[in-house]
C-alpha cells in the first residue's frame, strides 16, 4: 500500500500529527475522485474510498495492539488503558483529519457531494428533546457503538467506515458554519465555533466509538492468531470486554450531557 510506504504503522502511534495530515490529504483526494467518477453517489463513495485506503493501515495497528495484549498475558507491567492509549490518539488524529478535510471541501465542492451527510444532520434536528431525550440519544449512540465493535470484530479494521462516516457528518456540520462565516468574511471562525458547540457531548461519544473499535480490532486479531482458550486468548477477550463496557459508559455520559445541555 502507498499509505504504508508514507507512514509506517509501527511509527504512527508516536506521530499522530502525521496521521492527521495524511488523513486530511487522502480524504480530499477521495472526495475529489468520488465526485468526478460518480457525482450522484459521491457522498457515500468518498467514505468508501477513504475506508479502502486506511483499512490495511489500521489493521496493522490492531496487530501491534494485540501483541501488547500478548505481553500483558506474559506478565509485562502496565494497565489496559496505558497499553492502548497511543492508538486512541491515532484514531483521534484520523477522525480530525477527515473532519477538517470534509469541512473545507464542503465550501468548494458541489453540495451534492455531501447529500447523505446533510440529510443525516436534518434527521438529528428532529430527535427527541426533554425527558425522553436521554434514552433516545443513549439508544441511538449505543447502536452505532455496537456496530463499530461488531464490524471491527468481523472485519478487523472494518469499523473505519463508520468512523469516517461520522467524521464526514461532523465535517458537513462544521462546513455549514464555515459557509456562514465566509458570507461574513470570517471563514476559519466556523471550525472552532461548530466543534465547540458539540464538544461537550461529542468528545465522550466519539471516544466511545474509538474504544469500541479498538475492542473489536484486538479481539479480531486475537481470534485469528491465538489458540482458543489459551492464556493469551483469555487475556484478549477479558480486555476487549472491559473496553466495550467502558465505551458503553462513555456513551451514557455523552447521552446525559447531550440531553441536559
């Protein structure tokens, strides 16, 4: 893969800024080609292209994380979250790279390129408010989180598609703010304004998706590489379950914040 020749997965965890810029560049390229090839389906095709590019890269990262689980099973010190904190930064960098790429592309590319994302945002505006809001947000976000886990477990880094999709929706949300700022002569003001408006509940929700994707990713590699019910397999299964329950806890926090504020 060309991406792996540019950014070695073994070094990516120590260079999250590089991941951000690579995600930004590849996202713009993917959206451009999607718009040129199939403009009416570009909103989904662009996400598919981003996924195709990054799945092998993240699959290698999951293999590296699974090796950390093997070391833990052999008695190497370090708690679960300290062992995997670096890949969370990689996820974050990838997510922000796609988000920023979509936000700026929204200004210059045909709006048809983002039709499905815009439709999704209109659907969000109709979600429940008041006493039933928490349960609505909790159930909806839990479904996305579980989908991340299942896709990662079944297809390794397959959850990158859902991650890229969510980043593109937030990118279109930010792009709308930027468009409004452009009309007032303050283009860049739209990005921090839009992101700050959803940061309170968005950070725990997105972090939950990262953790769920990691849980499924290391479990997927463990199922393939480890002998069933071996010491290493049990350690991977236990840690994957802990990560998944931690993700659900973050979803609950995010849903409460979204409903309350």
